[in-house]
């Protein structure tokens, strides 16, 4: 198989503008449904994180998981694998809007994306959806504040490791946006430092408690804030993991950085800057010491005794560090 299944994606949007908004999700339906297996819950969360990162980049509120929509999405992905088909309609022809309506979710604003790929790859599936105008429109729509994601892996058309993805979008006027870190600084998750102070900061979409940790040790906590920062002073020469974790009744979110602190000290005799006095440095010194060519100009890095000349005394000092 050439991987072309990665391009199999479909979307549908369904709106009832005259629907009575007062008909919303009853709490009882959250607990009355027998849920499909959640064996791919980690991958479903990964896909939600990718979606919410896209929405954050466009100034949109994040989507929150709805258990009813998740149930519908999981069952549809599983059915497409088991019945060997790919469609928004169920195997018996039921439209996706009816599947959602039948479990008690209001179909005032709903939409669905489906995709498959072989072998399973959540990031690739997300990228394919974002590269399709219709799917991208659903992911980046302000008309939805909830989502259900269902992933199922199995045999499809004789290929035993195919993943089906279903995303069911919805709108619940009573839904609360989950806690999220809306911005972080530095923007890059990988930083190289010369050992100077390094400032980290985050902003969140709601008041929360923030815990800062370095290499697994808590170094600072802030309570009931939407902005928090940590100044890491004179970090030691190694690779540090810095993490900020935001916690509130609306959920938890975190961001981390890898801070590599390089040595700021120069090694005497290390002319090429590779942190070692080796044969390459010997060659450079020998050229400076022995050459009478006008192309070789005096450089103070070879003048160990600072007498304005690269002479035998400098050779003796270089030999000492080279043989050390």
C-alpha cells in the first residue's frame, strides 16, 4: 500500500438556525450511555491538543471534550473499521446528524470530519485535515466549543494497521472553556544559553495556580493568577528541563522548555573552540609559530606570555596544555 489512505478525509457541517437553543444537553445523558472502548484515549487527547494549538494561533477559544460526542465519534470510527467502509453515514445509512441527535445532543450547530491513514499517525492525520479547506474550516470555526474525537485501529481493505479518525464538533451554551496556557515566553521550546539569567513566563485564559519546576523540583508557585514568570538565575552548565503547570477547577495545562547551558569559559590553547586542545590546535599553533609567510598575521590568541610575539616561550606553554 502506498500510503494514499492518508488523503482520505471528509467533512460535513449541519446547522439548524431555527432550533430552540434552550434544548441543551441533559446531564443525565452524560452517564446513561455505554461508552465505546477508550483504548486510544491518549491519541485522542493528542489530536485535541493539536486542534487547540491551531485555534490558539488564530485567537480562538479551545474546544473541550464532550463525552457524548466522544461516544458517537468512537463508535463511528470503530464501525468503519469493522464494516470496511469510509463515510459520514453509518453502515446502515444513518446520517451523522441523526447519530448525534439519537444520543440526546442538540444539533443546533454540529459538524463532522473523518479521516484515515496507514500506518496510524495522529500528527499526519491532523496535518491532512488542516490542508483541506472544509476540514480546516470546522477546526477553526468559532461556531463550536465542544468536540468528540474517536480513533480506532484495525484491518481495513486487508491492511491490518489502518487508523480511522472521527471528529464530531458541537455547540453547548453552558460549556465552560477548559483552562489553557494562551502564550509562553520564550516561544521556542529549545533554548541555548551562555549561563546568564533566563526569564520564562506564561499567560492563561483564566485565573489559576501555577507551579514552576526545574529538573523535576518545584522552584516557585503562584496562586490565582493569569500571568506568571520565573527567572532562572545563573543556571549551571548542563541541560535543564523547565516546566510551568497551570491548575484550576477548569483543568490543567502545561508547557516546558529544554535549556542547554553552554560553557562560557575558553580553554587555553583551544584555538578552534571545540572545548579540547587537540591536534587541530597544534597545527594552528605550528603554522603561526613557524610560518614566515605574510599571509600569517600575528594573533594574540597564540601569544601565551603576551609579549607581542609568538616565540619559543609560547611554544613551551602550548606544549604544556597540549600534553596535559
